[in-house]
């Protein structure tokens, strides 16, 4: 994938970890599992594999609602688990010009 390609869709998964008692964060809420599952789903989708770049990101300012996933310039989802990726994948297919 060409990182300079303007047709690339960028997806960010917050990996922020807050330390301290009672400090909820995306990382402590399973963001690494969400990132891994989303990367796998994208890599195994022939319509999206060459169009979507998924990466970890710093704090999105919504730790209490994490894990948070953002399609840059478009949607944001909170309290995401690996089982919740259907809606995100459908949004990516729509943005990529494909209907689910």
C-alpha cells in the first residue's frame, strides 16, 4: 500500500494506557485485541486490503469510553470489542466504494 495515496483510508485504534487506580483506558479495556482483530479482518477482505491502513494511536480523549476506533475524517466508535467490527467493516466498504 502506498502511504502517500490519497485514496488510502486510515483507521486508528487508541492504545493509550493510563496508570493509577481506577484509571480506565483504551489499552486496559482491550484495545490491542481490537487492533489485532481489525488488522486481520482488513487483511482478509480483498475489497479493503489494499485500501485501508490500520494502526495504533495515542489518546483520543475518550478513555472512559474506550477502546476507541476512528476512521480518519469520518466515523468514531467507542467501547469497541473484537466482536463489534461488523459495523466498522461495513463503513469501510462504503467509503471504499463497495456495498456490504
